[in-house]
C-alpha cells in the first residue's frame, strides 16, 4: 500500500487494489466503528418494524414474515441511513489514519462523525438529488435515442451516457472526506471538483466502482444468502452493513489522499490539516481525554493554579453503615460539616426522621457491586476502542438484531399464526388434495398419489400412476374420505391392452391408503389397475373424464362426450355417468344426464384440448345418498352447467346453466344454495401468479401473491423477493371479516399451487418456487385483514 505522500495519480485498477489493501489492513478498526454505528440502527429498525407489524405477521420457521425490516418503512430507512452515515464517516477517519500512519481510535472517530453530521446531511441530500436527476436524464435519453437511432446504437449511447454521468456524479463524493477531515474550502462541492479535475475518469470510475457498484454486489450476495437461509437474514444484513461502509470508506480515502505527479498542477488534499485532525483522534489523545485525573488537574481562566484539593471537590463515599463518611475530612472541617447538617434540619414539607433505617448487608453488597460494574463499564467506554476486547464486542454485537427478532418470534406477544416450511419430493401438477378426518393430508399429482404420514408432510408414502401420467386430454382423480385414491385416464384408441373397435380405452386405478385396513383391496399402500373399452365420442382426445369412489367400492366416472356436429348446428356435448363395480369394470351401468351446447375443441388452437390441471373442466361429486352431481365449465369462460340427480340412478337428471369466472383456467369452488354458482378467489384483485382456492370448514380459502415489498437497499437484503405468498380465509358473509396469513417470500415464479384444510383449522399449502417444491403447514388463527381478495364472496 503506497504512502499518500508519494502516491501519484495511478490507473483505475491500481487505485482499487490500493483501496482493497487499505481495507484489509484496517479491517479491525473499520469493523468496530461500523458495528458501533450500524448495530443500533439495525436494532432501531427491527423494533420499529416489529411494532409496525403488530398483528400482521406470521411466525414462519421461528422468524417473522413479512420481515420487520420491510415493515419499518420510511422510519426504518431513516434510522438505517443515519447509522450508515455515522459508520461511513467513522470509517473515513479510521482509514485515513491507516493511510497516514496515525492510529485512530474508533470511539473518537464515532464522536467526530456525530459532530460532522449536520454538515454531511445537506451534502448527501444534494448528491441524492443529483442521483435522481441522473435517473431522469437516463429516461429522457432512452426516449430520445430510441427515436433518433437504431436499437443497438441507441442502447450503446444510453449506456455510455449513463456511465459518464455516473462517473461525474461519483467524483462529487470526494466532498465527504473533505468535510470529515476538515480540509478544503468553504464550498465542498467546488473542492471535490478541483480534486477530480484532470483525472476525472480514474477518480470518478474508482468512486463509482467502490462506493456504488461494490455495495450493490454485497447487497445481492446477502440477498442470495437470505433466500437460501431466511432464518439468518438479520445476521446477513448486519454483516453487509459493516462491510459496505468499510469498503466505501477505504475507496474514498484512497482517492481523496491521492497525490498528483510531480510538476503537475491541480488541487490536492492538505495533508497538514488532515494530520492535525487525525492526531486529535489518536488513541493516546483519546486516553488522555478520558483519564479521570484530567478533571482534577489544576486549571483556571487566568492560568493560575487552583488551590482546591481534589478530595474536596467530590462527594464522600458512604461507609459500611450507609452514613456519610465524614472521617475522611479534617477534624475542623468534620465538626463544621456536622454542625451544618444538624443546624439545617429537615427540608420544607419533609418529615423529621426519628430513627435510623437499617439496610441489609446483602443489599449493601449488591449496591456496591452494581456501582463497581457501572464505574468499570464507564471507564471501559471512556478508554480507546482498540485491541481484542473491542473487536470481540463488535463481532458479538452483530448478533443482537437477529437475537432480538428471534426473541420476539419465540415469545410471540401478538399470538400470530405459525407456519413451517420444508421441501418435498413430489413433482408435477397437483390434481387433488384432501385431509381425511383423523388422518394426514393426501396430495395427488399427475405422477401419482402421495400420502403424508404427518400433518406437515415431512414423511410421505408415494405411488406411481399410469392413468395420471398417460391419461389424456386430462387425467381424472378423486380422494375418498378414508384417504383412498381413484383415478381414470383415456389411453387412446390404439391401446394394445384392450380392443377398442374405434372407441377409447380408459384405464382406471384404485389405491388404498397406507393406514387402510388389512382386509382392504388392494392392500394398504398399493394400487390396482384395470383397462376397458369406453364409448367417449368425438375425435380422439376430445372427451373429458371425472371420477369418484362409490360407497360400495365401485368406481363412478362422469364423461363429457362431444357429439357429431350436423351441418349448420352448434357443437353439443353429452353428459353421462357410468358406474363400474371395480377398476376392471366387469359390470357397469350408464346413465345419460343430457346435452349442452358448448365447443370443447375451442379451448386451444387447432382443435387441441388440454385444460390446465389446476382447473378441470369436468367435476363429479357424490353426496351421502350416493347421488351424483356433475359440473361442466365452458372453456371460453363465464358459463357452466350443473347436472343434478334426484336419486343415485339418475333417472330424471336436471341440467342448469350457472355463472362462472371469466377465465376457465381459474380455480373456483361451487357454492350451493337456491342459486348455485362458481366463485373464484380474488375477484377484485389481479394476481401475479396462479391462484389456489379451497373450501374447508366455514368459508373460502384463497392462496395468492402480493408484490407490495419495500424497495431493496444494500444494507437490508432481507427485503429481496419477487412477491409475498399470502393465504386468505374468507368467512361467509361480509368480506370485511376476512383473515390473512403472510407466508414465505417468493424468489422466482410461482407454480403448482394447491392447498387443503383440516377440520380443526390447520392448512397445508404446497407450491413450487424457482424449481423447488415446498409444503407449508399453517396453524393458529389468522390475522385480521381488510379482505380485498375475498371481494364478491358472500357465502
């Protein structure tokens, strides 16, 4: 690391290398100063965010979500900004001392930062205004160059203009060390301009790289660590908080104290004034100022020595009995002092003491120990903050924000809902979910059924399923109240397992839950398949299936069969219900429910039908009396048909047209009543990702995302994310009584969302984020919410 006295103008890489060398050599002092300034700011931001969240937070894996740092808002950013300014100023002083060979006490540097704060804030505000102007200039340049120049040339021109403006703006940051070190003229900006004149590219480039780009990279790294380990978000934020001002201070000092080549003209830093400022911050000077003997040194305004003894200028300590220790005074002074006390008498309005208060020895001993600890602490704070104890204290203080958040989450004073998240092994689109009474959740994907062996699905028993993997155009599946899974899928018209005669082959499957009885068929945890010929109608791949399990062990299949279109007629679809005694369908019965006018092949271009698995077009349910209900949705949206049967045989079925969501891809639940209708979550809100809804218990559950996250800053990486996963519970009636649960942040795009509720208030949420599949178990009462996601739901 070259000495500043002979440090001539160098290249940009050399300057950055010198700054990195300076930061590594002075890392102890820089860390102590940054920790002492930023840890209180992070604690203040944490406290503000915790009380701002109040009853709006969820305890996810032992930490609050949303993070209190984001909930602190503008007040938290102000606290963090002040802490960063103090840390940066103290770091400039420490780094300058290291470059000039004058050791600087971090404690004295922090006191200097507090004194310089009034002058620094206006300078930083001016630079912030200039930064906003840079953004406006860039937007204007983009609009102009896009019109005047070709695309590639316009992009290059905008980038070049932005870099040039950033370099010029970054060079004005030299005003910060000028203010801190007491150097320069009255106008700090003019002084910074004079220092950068003639070497603008190297000066501004080094400052832009070390003060702007490097902190952004540190923030991105901390954000990546936070996404990988959310529980350590506050610790990562504290580490980023001490690294950022240390790097910025080292770069600012290296550039500011840089000398010009011999014989060249231009402004330079006044090293004499810099050394004078740094000398006042050295540990020796700080120790002399903090020595209590300084207060007893003889002094007077006219230079004459004081004749007052130090012992007469302080209060006398108490003796062992708690009375004033007058024996420390001379005899004449003691008698005069005692007489004065006796003549003074009780104060006005006080009661004269008639007896002596006896203080227990244990209390006196505790008081003495407390006084000793306070005196030692005060003396320790008054001494220079150098050496191993100060470094250890600074490193330990980085844990305080995290410990504060973990402590609040552990005590949970607001009785927040709790959620636990972990990765799961299943993959594929979720086709069905259920939570059998007294059992654990069951999740069926297009790869097969998955029985959870605990409420959180940490342990899962899975089976593969050919009807689900190979069924087309969309497989059908259902879960029984006991946790068994039945599935059906069209295997096409060229199946080798059965002669179709031009019709379709349908493969059915029944899987028994692992907790099923030993006499069950198939055995618990296993599956049984069967395939049979099926008259589906229409072209291959156009028919839709829905399946349910009968109470007698039968398999009930609903079909939507496209009928042959006559010339000039509208497309029609026949709804029917088929009952098979087993998955092999040795005995079956067919009940035609009726026909509706709808075009199933208009779902996708070129006549292909591939309805998304999370919103099937055809659904089948059986009530307690084994009566089927069939729901068919129009692929174009807005319409649906509900077919009901008065008996299990469906002799006189009734088909009613009902309203449906605008998009057939939206999940929706059927609300029964005098006028049944399909309701989707988020009628008044446009979601940024797929939405899962479910009905369990009273009301509707909606799983969606919110994107109102605070703007990420380098010192607060916990706020990074693409959205907030949110679970809403919409009770019947007014949407104003909706309940809200904030779930983990998303790091990428949301896929494969689903949820299921139990009878005792637990909710299991499953989703895929950035290629990873998660399951979240939510327990406890949700927080109050205003209910925008439940608008339009009146039960």
